[in-house]
C-alpha cells in the first residue's frame, strides 16, 4: 500500500509539473504574440473567454447535479429551452433583466422536472436527460416563429481602471454581464462545494448516500435542490446564447454545447476550476477555427493549404478536440461513487 501511495504521489507531482510547464509556455507565447500584435491577441483572448462562457456554465450545472449523485445529460435541452423562453420574454417586455430571470426560471423548472423523473419516479437518469433533450428540440421548434425581433442584447460593460490594464484589462474587465457572472460563479461554486457544510453534504450524498442519511442528511431533498440549481445554471447558459451572444433565437442554437459542457466537466474531474480549463480550451479552439475561416486568403505560404480545406472540416476542429480530450481523460477521471444510483431509505 505504501509503495502504491508513493507511486500515486509521484505521478501527481509529475502531472503538476507538466501542467505548470504547459501553462508557463502558454503564457510566454501569449506575451510574445501580444508584443507583436496587441489588438489581434486581445481579440482572440476576449473571444476565447466569451466562447467558453456557455460551456463553463453548463459544466457548473453538471457539477452541481453529479456531485450530488444525479446524472444530467439533459443540459443541452435545459439550455435550449431557457434560451428560447428568455428570448420570448425579451420580445414581449423589452426588459433584458426580466429576460435573464425568465431564462433562469425556465432552467430551474426543467431541472425540477429532471429531478422528479430521476429521484421520485426513479426513471433511468440517462433516459430522463434524453427525454429533456428531445422535448427541448420539439418544444422550441414548434413554438418558434420567424420574424420575431428583440429590443436589443446585453452589451459589454467596462470596469473603470481595471479595463485599462494592458492585455488583461480588455479581456477580463470589459465583458457583458453574464460573462462576468460566469467568472464569479466559478469561484462561488468552488467555495460552496469545498469550503462549506453544504458542499460537504453534497459531496457526501454523491459518494455514499446511505452513510450521509445515517447522520441526518436528507439525501433526496438535497439532490432535488442541487439539480434545480444546476438547471438554473444551464438556464443562464441558454440566456447567454440568446440574450448576450446573438440577441436572437435560432432553432437548435445550442449546437451541442451542452454535451461539450459534460465533456469539460469530466476533463476537469468534477471541479469548477478544472472544468473552466477545459472550457477555455474549447473556447480557444472555437475562436481559432473562426479566425482561420476569416483569414483564409491572408494565411502565410506555409499555411496556405489550410485555406483549401472545406469550411465544414475547419468548423469540426473544436469538436474533434473535445473527442480527443474525452478519449484521453474519461478513463482516468473518477466520478462520484453513487452517481446515477437511486437512493431509497431503508
């Protein structure tokens, strides 16, 4: 056992050194790129942050659900319904704050529906999530009407002084409200899960619900609350798409982001900061494929062949990266021990 523990600690130490080296190399590359082309570098990093916003919000939704033991593959559907209803509230009222609240409410209601199926009705949790995804596609497709226009969308808000910091200022402190909120929520949920009694109980019911029940923790009630909170986070991700990113609604506008969020959640080992790293990776890949398509006719000679690739293939790059990440990490990440298991009090 001692030998096994020493090997595990050595492997962890090597992983930390490798991660630190990669982050250091990336920071140097960013600084060199910024020195040569400040505006282009700032634009790429800003786009990376914003492209990663719905992914990290969806991943946080998954973390809240799965840390308490409930599988949630319905994040895609929750995001889509929330994006649609948030858009409708904006159309009807012209009030973006009410529209955001509408998206949050929609996500919470769908989260409660998922909790009802998975916890009370004991429906298979994978099937319950699939039902939500199919329902979202049908619901939004049936009620969607072309020609609806909104009264605007959320715009960037610059924080005085901080937004003028070179490189970091425009990237972190000149964003729209939901992007700011996503960055705050990463810290809040990390502290909630790992520094509070609530988080300890949430992790306990996801690892060993029977033991948690013996010390007086209401397992199913806590699962309900966590799944509803997860639904609201997914709703906020949907609100980002229709109220902040695009300002309109299109059928299936989530475009697989809910499933990518599940991938980066696994990549991050069910931790907020780990998932944020995966979300940034996807956001950067998505930004670069957009840049490649935009600059096809201005690529250097040694990259001219990239400009000859079909745009559909270039558009696949972020998703191919997601598959590679899953293939490399899904077998090494250990999910909560009671994940997907219905708890019945004896």
